[in-house]
């Protein structure tokens, strides 16, 4: 099922991770989230930065690479307030095969006005 086929209304909060990689239009995602939340509801989502995705061997052409600025702007245009984007994690991970990969996590938070 497509995310946008899911009807949600009046939610206190929405939380998702790595969803924005698979949405061509971040504005559409922001508008959907805004409509799903009750007034005063909170949105929190996160994922790797564009730079982090560029380093991942699995992040092929199916992954949309939206900059922090583009996502921030989409949230603001949808009507969200108190929009923040925070670099919550930045580290080098070592996998079982010895491969090292630099990764990060950017967390976005926003509030639908009351």
C-alpha cells in the first residue's frame, strides 16, 4: 500500500524513520503529515543525510536524496511551526565483514499549530 492511501486524522504524533528516501515530493509528505495530525500534534522523523546516502552501497537510484534544507522548507510550507533539524548521530560503523561506513542521522521535529 502507498503511504498516502493511509487515512489518518487527529493523530497526537507521527514518527517515522527512513521514509523520505522513497517519496519523490517531500512537500507531499509534509502535507500528508500535517493533515494527519490534530492541531498541536507533533511530527518527528529521521534518516541519513544526502552525504551519508552517497556513501551507502545499497542506496541506489531508487533512493531520493532530499537535502536538509529542502525537507525543512517542505515542512514550513505545509504550515508546520517550530521546525528543527538536528544532527543526532555521526559515527563510523564497522560491519561483520570489516567494512567501515561513515553514517549519520538527522532528526526533524515540527508542530502543527494549535
